[in-house]
């Protein structure tokens, strides 16, 4: 019985608390880990999280182990659900690596662009020899909020969440393992699909930066999409989206244009991105970020736009719009996001040809770290 | 008597009509030229412009000749006042070149960045052999508006307008010639000063782009500086300004930082650009542009920011902020402003060392076009 699957949720933020409680409510054994002990002290005390669902009574969801000790958290876990901002993926990979054991599954919820590729590189680099399976979701499975120190609320569950393992040959095994908990996970051909269908890369940084003055002046008191998307800002989104779709095409991936995604996900009407966003009731009422120190910049620029631009540079696709956004974000935050962000090298793709990338995401072969090691050892 | 100085004003827009009328009101003989005949048909019919000054009765100012024939317009002129957007400077240079005669003075009002340097290059390239004197103003001498087909209004005269000729040895002669008309022109050491103290480069494109959504959504119905300048947008202005001042320093020019300029020009208080702008009563009531098809982008990006970035590239100064703004403007307008804009090559500075640039702006020597011609002719 798959209820015997034991989960560890990494990260006790808006998403992690909701997922840990949701899994426990479904009868699974769940550990919850958070690096900072204070964040989970109340949950440790109670041993449970109060989970509210939209339109139903709240439930008290008992967790097996709540800890800030990573070895303790991972002990006995079958599936490790990483629910932290992409900026935390590197640290999580490094701290998990020594404690992994054969057969454990790690899922990044979500990976943003290149999350699992970089995660795999780090596991290799720090010498993790366990046969772990890494996978990434295209987006988080629900919309949720932390509503108190030991409370979380799920607003909406998403219908279909793309998932791929690295290598793709293991996607089926991952889906089988987690399908009782999350049947909404659907397979996509490989992690290039989950990584390149990252719509946050297109919408978040550009709309935040092109409305920077308005956001700061009003503390985000306007409708982010309905008001902040105008003919010209929508045009910038279209150019960014074209860059993303072109990079995907260069890698043999048919990415879904944002316009079609809006039609599919929201049944939005309209022939242009501007019209589709204006005509999307799902965007009604969504306010702008309250300030510019927001994950729409500090997460989406280094872990969505930088990997896109880096892949564009390697595979010959101009990324003027992405570059403009990254540079502007660097100036606004006084941070070198090109350096801090996830590059093709971080993803283990530097120097690979398209055919090698495809083989790597499909079969796990042509891994430059392994290859390099092989060369060093005089093998192969 | 210097009232004998004959002026030709090129361009019958907001600035040109006001200047032509103002010069005529001061007793000078004035021709007015506009490329498009329709723009001046009413003035041709009346033979005069009705000029309103703030707080005084309007005057009817008789012009000597109003024409869209450039040869006719330049005939007999001592001083040619070019009052067109910087995007028109190239065409004006080309159309004036065949009709120039020795001793005529051309003043760009203003040149933006590198205006007179490029103007000189074009005169040379098209083989203008007349000994004409070219100069540029740092800004336009007054704030004015076209208020009807044959009407103009002057709101405010500026106290001190920097002016330099190319070469600088001729600045004195230019000032002597125009001082009766415009005593507010003051000499600066050379055209690098007029070009690099271009504050529009710093304020206009960045504030327009960082408030793009707000501008388009409200048709510019907010206070451009007082509301559109926030901590973060002001930070971007500061970085842009630092790039400008650093480029100037690389060229041996001590440019005035924007903060000091605000204190000098407006007696603005405050220790940061944000505070100085917020505390500047001169910015009260200035609305944002009504849309993004505005000279704050299509003039200031190619003729203020592109020359700055191009000089930065040549003289080893990083221009991340300027580059971000230029790229973003390219995306928003679907135009390659790097190509359309004024580069170091257009300014005749490509390949020159700092010492050669200094000598060129000072004495008019080390002009690469002349040098090239000299090499080709086997001379020197």
C-alpha cells in the first residue's frame, strides 16, 4: 500500500507547511525540516499543523518528526519534497548529499529553470554516491499561505502539474511513487520541458521592473496584471516569451507560448498577450508586490532569467529582453545576478552540443562531471 | 552694431518658433526654416509669429523669411540656430553642408551628447569646405511651447546655459557674436562638457521605463518626478549618473553630479538624489509623458545614452545601467537604438586616445577624417 510511502518536506514556508500538513492529512508519514529552528518551534511544540482548506473545516495534521537536523529529517524518507525558493536549492543539495541513500526520490517543487540539473551537479560534485532519483515539478501543486506559526491554508489545488525526473527514464517510477498523494502530477518528456515552460520567468521580473515606480509609490496597491499589463509592457512580455520559446526550440523542445498557456490554464480569451491577460478573470484582484525586495526579482531573475539567457548564449539565441531585465535587476538590487544565478555551467550543460544535452536529460549519460572524472582517472 | 547679426532658426517646433519670434522681437533679422512646409504655412501667410511671455502682453514678431528651402533659409545668415530633436541633427548637417559659407556659426540647441562632434563629422564627410564654426548649447535657452500654428509661448528663461564650440578655441568668438541675443550663454572648456553634463540622459529614459506601466495605464496622469521617483528608481538614476561622471572623468572632464546640479539649478535640498528630487519645488506639477512614444525615449536613448555607453566602452567604463536602459528601450520600441544612435565612431572619436580626444576638442586637430584623407592623399 502506497500509504507506506514516507515523505520528508524540506522548508516550512507558505508551501512547505501546507504540503506537509496535506500529506499527513492523507495518511502519509511526514517529516518536516526547516534550516532555521525558530520557524518551526511552534510546530515542534504542538506536533501538528492546523490546515485550512477553502470552504471546509480545518484539520489538525500530525507530523512524525519536525526538525532542523537534516540527517534526522531525511532518515527513512522515501520521497523528499523540496519546497524552498530556488535560491535555496544549492544549500539543500549540499546539506542533503551526505545523508542520501539508494532509491530516495527528491522532487523540487518547483525547480524554476534548470533546478534539477543544478541539483544533480552539486550531488555529483560533493561526491554523493547514493543512487538517488532527482525530479522537478513545473510549478507548485497548490496555492497556499502560511496563516500562523503552526497554521497553513490551501486556496486552490492545481489540476495538472508537469513533472520530469533526471534522467527521463525515471520519471515513470517517480510518478508511480507519488501518484496516491498527488495524482495531478503529469509526466513531460524531460526536465528541459519543466524548466523551459517556466512562465514566472516571463511575467514576474518584467512586470515588476516596468512598474517599479508605481509599486514603490503605492506599496503595490494596484492590480498587478489587470492594470500593470499595458500594450507596451505586454509587448516586452511577448519578446521575452519569444526568446524562451526560441531557446526551447534550439534544444528540440516545443515550449508552450504564454498566450496558449493563458488560454489552456485560464481559458483566457484574446489574440494577443495583452488581450488574454486583460480578459483573464483569474488575474482579477491580484495586487502588485508591496515592494521591489520581492521574489519576483530575487528568485525569478537569477533562477529563471539568468539560466534562460545563459542557455541562449550557448545555443545561439539572442536574449536582449532577458538581458535587459537581468541588468536592470542588477542595478536595482545592487547585486550581480549574472554571477549569483544559475548558468549553463551550473546546470552541467556547458560545452555540450544539443544532441549531448538531449541524451543527458533522457538517459543521464554525457554528464560532463562524470566524463571529466573518467578522463582524469584515465578511463573511457 | 550686433543687431546686424542675421539669424536663421532651423526647426519650427516648440523651441524653434519661440526662438525665432524672440530674436525678431529683439530686433534681429530672422529666417525660419522647417523641412515640412505645412508646419509653417500659417507663419508664411502671416509673415509673423505671435509670441506670449509669461506675465506680459503678447507681441507680433515679424520674420524676414519663412521657408522650407534650406538654401534660401541659410542665405545671408551669420548664425544658424538648430532647434530640432537630436534625431534630426544628421539630416540638418547633410542638407546644410552644400550651402554653408566661411564664417557662418551653427549652434545646436541643444546637442545632447556628442551633437556637435557628429555634426562636424558629417560636414567633413560630405565635403563641406567652408570654414564654418560649430557649437552646441548644453540645454535650450528657455522653456517654451507652440500654442498655435503661428503662436508660441515662453514660460521661463534659463539663467545660465553652457556653450562650447568645436574646437574650443572658437567658443569666445561664438559667444561674442550671440551675446546680445542671449547673454545667458556661458562658456565651458570644450564640447565634452556640454555633452557630458546632459542631465536628460540620466532622468528621462530611466524614469519613463521604470514607470512604463503606470504611464500607459494612466496616460501619464501622475507627477513624473515627485511620484515617479522612488527609492529604487532614484537608485537607478544614481547608478546611471555615476556611470556618466566616471566616463567624464576618464576623459579628463569633471562633470557635475546630478545631485549637485539639482542643488545648483533648483536650490534643491537633500543628501541623496531621492531627497533632492522630492524636495525640489521645481518638479511640483510636472506630469509624466502621456505615452511611451516620447522623446524621453526616442531622442534621449539614441542621442544621450547610446553615446555615453559607446564612450564607456571605448574608455573602459562599465555602463551596466545605461546598457540595461538602452536594451529595454530597444525591446519596448522594437528598434535597434544601438545602431540608430550616436556612437564614438559617429562622433569621430573611435580609436582616439584620451590625449587625442582632448586635443581634438581643444584645437580641432587629430580629426580622424582629416587624418584618413591626409593618408589617402599621401600627405602628412
